[in-house]
C-alpha cells in the first residue's frame, strides 16, 4: 500500500487548526524529504524538512554518544516558541511548531493522539 499524502495533509491541517498554540506541522522522511506539511506562510517545506533531518541526525548521535538509547522525541525551545520532532516509525518523523504559550502537557498528548492517526496513512 502506498503512502497516502492527501490523508497525511488532512490530518496535519486538522491538528494545526484544532490544537491551541500550534503554528505548523510537517511529516518528513529521515533523509529530509517532505511527505506533507501545514506550515505558516513563508516557510519552505523542503527547507523545514532538511532542518528536521539535521535535528534528527544530531539527536540520534547525542543519544548514542551519551548512552541514552533510541531517540523518541527532540525538543528545541527558543524565545518565540518551540519545535518538537517525534518519531513516527522508521520512515517518517512528525515536526510540530508551537508558540511559547502552548501548554506542553496538552500538546504532548495531542501529538501522541495525532501519531495514532498518522501511522496508518504511512502504511
């Protein structure tokens, strides 16, 4: 069965519009190729995908070198908000961009719920 890019896009769009303080989301391959995205205007999905792959690669190396095991989630916090990169199986990662006002516990729960919707669309 092929990856359903249209379904991935719908799930991402629903996640972004229905989750408080989420500004954008994307599904990317570990190699940095975009599968689907719902990003703020002005953000290039190919560039975001490439940066996500770089974050993933560095995170995996840190996990290995510091003996933390396999990476499940990478979290980057800045002045304007944060980025969360979460594993979605071996073939994809889920990137979420959220504002600094986002409630992190609620957001992590919503990411977990959305992953259960995204995984079947990748099969």
